[in-house]
C-alpha cells in the first residue's frame, strides 16, 4: 500500500487507501488533523501541502489549483490536499500557515 510521509510531523506515515478521493481524505482516514477551512471544497488554500518527494505520484492539478497558482497563492511544489489525489508514495511537509496549534511540528 502506498504511503505519505509527513516530514515535519515526526515523519508520520499515513497509508493511502486506493479509494481515498484526495490526500485530505487519506489523512482523515488515518485520523491526522490537517487544516481545511472550506471543508475540502477548493475555496481556500488552508489545506496546502509542500511536496518534497513523489510529485509525479500525484493526480493532475484541478481547476482550483491552477487558479490559485495563477493568483500566486500556490507555488510549483505546493498542492491542495483536498484537490490532489496520491497515486503512490509521497513525502510532504506542512507549511507554516497550515500548522495547527495543538500539534508539535519539527520546524
Ligand atoms: S480545504 Fe479549502 S481548498 Fe482545500
């Protein structure tokens, strides 16, 4: 089974179930708290993640991601967890703006 490693969350490993419709859904399936202010509707960027490894293992960018990229709110190595689907192993990081106050991050 493919997995997501969250590098700055103590290297937490999250299994990706093939039926997960998005990275956010995969994280929620494994009870990992992840910011998602618009509840995964692609209307904010709070679920943003930084892709460290496995960029080619992610689904094509959605219209929402392309729009945010054009507006300068998403850079080349960033994806929206609620829009992107993991197709294989990934390593990601939580950006500073997505860090939750009750979790301890490594940086
Ligand atoms: S939760 Fe708002 S864009 Fe992903």
